C-alpha cells in the first residue's frame, strides 16, 4: 500500500486532544480536518507571535472572537492608533450585533 505523502502525523497532549474533539463536534467536523482548519486559521491570521488577548470569557462561547489587525503605520502614532481602534470597535459592534441577530 502506497503512503500518502500529503498527510502528516502529529502528536498532541491528551487534554488538547479532548479540546480539539469538542471543537470538531461543535463544527460538525472530524478531528483531523479540524486540526488542519485550526492550523490554516492560525497561519491566515498571522499569529507568528503570541497574540494579545484581552478579557476572559470563562467558557462562555456565545460570541465569536474578534481579531483586529493593526497596520505597522501606527507603531509610533498613539493618537492615530486610538482613532483606528475606535473605528474598528464600531465595526466589531456592528458585526457582533449582526451575529446575534442571525444565530
């Protein structure tokens, strides 16, 4: 039997495996495609460095996570960054409101 060269085996801790199984169940997926989905999203969102996470949901999964990508142009511009973030907060509120209305 020929081996599929496009498949990779990974090893994860049992507790993480349980979390992935629960996520896969919520997304109506099998575990392996769910792991691929997680990795794709991680790469797509550019998390080469640890993300800054604000707040604590304490297991409450009613609302989705929101990622705000900040352009490097605001690196040394505190007021510009503040205006940019306020604009993105307004967009996030609209998206969350729409999400609540449709789910």
